[in-house]
């Protein structure tokens, strides 16, 4: 077997990430306009106005490479998060940071532990490194956190080969979350040579008294890594900016693996400006809370089951009709997200939209149900 054939065997085992259907694609297929996308957990209010206002100026010199060290963004993040700048790693979205972590710790002799129904990228980056995935069964549908992380089951899978544990809080695609006490107890019991990744892509949306302050744990747990993104509440998904906060030693490791210029000029400038726009973040948080309440009330009134969520989406069970309802919604110009590729074929994940978008969804679902 040639080296190319050997590589192809491993590469062909990878399953490409399947994003939500783009609006442009659906409108082109159906010959329609004004389609509604509730598939990718994007901010329905758009992006921070302050972020948008700096894009024209930032584009004046796009012939130049961006700041490879993201100096100003790290400075702003350090001040806002009360951490040192040398603890921050910038990525092309938080997916890029997850890939950096995997490439830093995983190889063919290593294992990564994560939960069933956890974010698909954990398995992708693990497999891409040639490492083995140990997947803990999720909690049952009748538990207090249906389909959520079973930390005891995850702890039971940690072995001498484990190098990384991935935890999403809140989790995508289920929306489930872990409280401070249970998560801290888990972190305390993981051996110090194993990296623990807490993926907090949706943490700005969480309004729970027991939600953990993981950044406050970094000094105590030098093996802890917290990843976050500007793609969700800040509305900068198209510019691809994410980051991690860790010990300075781990940050130095990631920067040795990181590709040069993995943050683009427009994204870095917009992210800096977005951090100053507290009013937009608060507006987005309030709008999301109102939208989640509306969705829960609507589905409750029709006895349609869903998984309780702390994010900006609701994962709803339509049983055997799930695939058909997805297709019928597409025909009505509404895009939601099937999660059969997560092993949840009876569910559709629906992002929180604006009130007019949700009313259009409700009307379509009333026709279908």
C-alpha cells in the first residue's frame, strides 16, 4: 500500500461536517425569496452595530496580512475576562481552537473522551488526529437533563491513554447544561495530565444561578481549557473568530501548532468592537429568553416534546415524522436542522428567531401537525 493509499483509508473514514442549509441555496432551488433560517443558531438580530461600523475602515488595507498575534483583541479580551493576554489563543472560530487542542495532544496512541450527542466536531478532530474516541452514553430521556452529559459515565471511560476530555456547556445539539458543583467535582477528579476542554459557545445566553464560572477555576486547574466564540451572541459567524482561555503554558503550546494569520483583519476588528457593545449583547440575551419562552409555550400547548435548553435553540421531537416535517418546512421557505447525524433522527433542532420568524414557523407547523 502506497503512502497515498494509506492516507486515503484514514481520510475516507472521516465524515464531513454538515452545516445548516444556506438561505441562498433554498431560495435558488425553490425560486423564492425571504426564506427563514432557523438552523444554525445564528443571532436573528444580526451583529453588533458597533462591530458593523468598523468593517469599512478595516477593509481599507486588506492587501496587508492581519496581526498574527491579535494584539488588540487579546488586550480587550484580557480586560473583559480578567485574565492575562498570554492565556488567550485566537482561532478561526472556536472550531479552529478545538482542532488546535486536538493536534496538540492527540495521536494514534491517544484517546479522547466525550459524550454521546455532544458537538460533532469533537469526534471529527479526534479522528483526524488518528486517535480513538471513547463516547460515554448520554443520560436517558427521563432524567433531569434528558440526553445530557453523564459525567459519571465519562469518568468511567478515562484510561491511561486518555489525553483530552471534551465537554460542551451548554451542549449542542441538545441544549442541556451542567451546574457548577457537578462539573467542578468532575474536573477535580480528572488526572492533571489530561486536558479538559469546556466548550462554552453559548454561555452568554445562559441565565442560571448554578452555571459555573470556569474562568475562575483556571489557576486551580492548569489542565483546564475554556473555548468561546464570537459567532453566536455577537453575530459574527461569517467572520470566524473564536478563542480559548487556558494557562499560559498551554497557550504557548497552542501557538506553536496554530497556523499563521488564522484570524482575518475584518474579524479581529469586528470582534474588538463587539466586546464594547454591551447593549447589543443584553438586547440579544433578552430577545433570546423571550423567544425560548414563546417556543416552549407553543410546543407545550400542543403536547410536543422538546429537550430543555439553556442555549439559543430548542431541540424538538417530532417522532417518525421528523424527516418529513423538515422537508415540508423547506417547501414553505423555513430551514431548521435535522440531527439524525447525531443519532437523534426523531428530533429537529430549531434556532430561536425573531417574533415574526417564529410566528411563520408556528403557522407552518400548525398546518403540518
